[in-house]
C-alpha cells in the first residue's frame, strides 16, 4: 500500500519502524559488506597447559571493526550472520585465514610445528555440502597436518540438531582433524549422545569458572565435567580463567588446559607471533608480561 502511494510514503513507513528493527536491518546490510571493506580480522587467544604454564596453541576469534560503530562483538554479529545465511562465507574466510597464518608460523618458527589452532565452526557450516572435501584441500594446500586444526562446535548447536549427521564428524576425524565441544555445561547433552560423538576436547563454559573458588556447587559441576571428559578420553579446557584462585582450583580438580584473561587476552597476529618466538613457549611462559588486548 505504501508503494502504491508513491516513494514518499515509504519514508513515512521507515519512520514508523521500530528503531531496533531499523538498527538490525542496518547491521545486516553492513555485515554483508564487511569482508570486501576489509573490516574483519582475526585474533588469537592462547590456550595454556595448566600443568606447565606452556602454550598449547590458540583459539581463533573473529573481530569486526565497523567504520562508524567501532568494534562489534561476535556474540552480536555471528547470530545475525547465521540468520541471513552469511555464516558459510564468513566461516570459510576464517578457516582460510587461520590456515594461512598457521602455515606461516610453521614455516618461520621451528618450534611452532606442534601449535594447534582452534577454530569455531557454526552448525550451518557442518551442514554445508562438501565441507569435508574443502577442509581436506585447505589442509593439503597449506601443508598442515589434520591434528593441528581443532574445530569447535557449541554444545547447544549439537543439541539443536537432531538432524546433524554424526557421520560428518567421523569424516572430519578421518582427516585427522580434532573436534571440540564448546561452551559445555550450557546445554543439556544426553550422555549417550556424547558417548557416540568422536570428541577430542571438551571446553567448560566460563559460567562455571566464574565463582568456582567459593561456590561449592560450581566446583562440583566442574569436577563432574572433568571426570566425564576423562572417561570419554577427551582433553579438558576451561574457558574464562581470570584469577590465580580460579586457576589453582581448576589445577587441583585435574583440569589440563585453560584460557582466560589471567594468561592473555586475544592477541593481534604480531603479538601472537612474538609469543611464539619466545624460546621456551611450550614449557613455560611468564604470562604476566603478555596480554596485549584486542
Ligand atoms: P567462544 O568460542 O566460547 O570464545 C570464548 C569467548 O570468551 C571469546 O569471546 C573470548 O574473548 C572470551 N574470553 C576469553 N577469556 C576470557 C576471560 O577470561 N573472561 C571473559 N569474560 N571472557 C573471556 P568473543 O571473542 O567475544 O567471542 C564470543 C563468541 O563468538 C565465541 O565464544 C564464539 O562462539 C563466537 N565466535 C567468535 N569467532 C567466531 C568464528 O570465527 N566463527 C564462529 N562460528 N563463531 C565465532
Ligand atoms: Mg570457542
Ligand atoms: Mg566457549
Ligand atoms: Mg562462548
């Protein structure tokens, strides 16, 4: 009807639109252009061995610097990218960039050959036709052994998808790639389902780390998840470790790996490279001297 009455009516309609709906439309529009405008970048958060203090690898985290609005968090734009069908494009870009970066580190830093990159994968990417073939090609063209790439999938997306064909996960495993279940504890996994998935790593959500030093029920949950992981033969990573007290509690509970601001914020690539140039980065690092934030 607005159209029939001429262009002017359309402006009126926009004025009547809820400001939040308009902001959302604007965000969708800007996101579709973010790649070509080179507003996207990756940062790398260290994953630390809690026994030694050495560096195991990094989690790759996507960043968007909007020309007018500044940094927009992935918690805000990833769900939008999923809804508008852009996540496959963005996710593929993240995988390619991650593999290029890893190839460069492996070539330039002799001790860097064991570094593992964790890359977040959306459920929609797992449903993409030929994802496995594309990842296989990507690894081959960058000369990266499968075990140096660890794909993270959130617990909730595993659950949302009763249709998710576990055979995709087995095909990825056949490439040697590692698989993680991310934000564990925020969904409600059935134990029998978990047992059927070929998981290498479980990442406990930071919700359970926050307050673990004082809250007995959080400690009990963390202990249960750690035991579960070990029974499944999976490694355990704790997210969001911010204080020494949290860290020592988790060490005491038998958690092997951790990530968090206590060690380092996500790093821009040159800072991550500097960390890798540390001569003993796999044995121990003085984390208090790092933490260049993004
Ligand atoms: P995630 O995969 O669970 O990543 C961990 C998040 O915790 C990151 O937030 C990281 O910056 C934050 N974090 C790390 N240590 C601490 C800490 O000590 N304290 C606190 N408060 N936070 C900490 P970020 O970068 O904002 O990412 C949010 C989520 O967005 C990620 O959660 C992930 O689910 C998603 N995401 C990020 N990059 C990608 C991507 O390339 N693809 C997909 N599909 N999702 C992504
Ligand atoms: Mg993650
Ligand atoms: Mg997580
Ligand atoms: Mg998360």
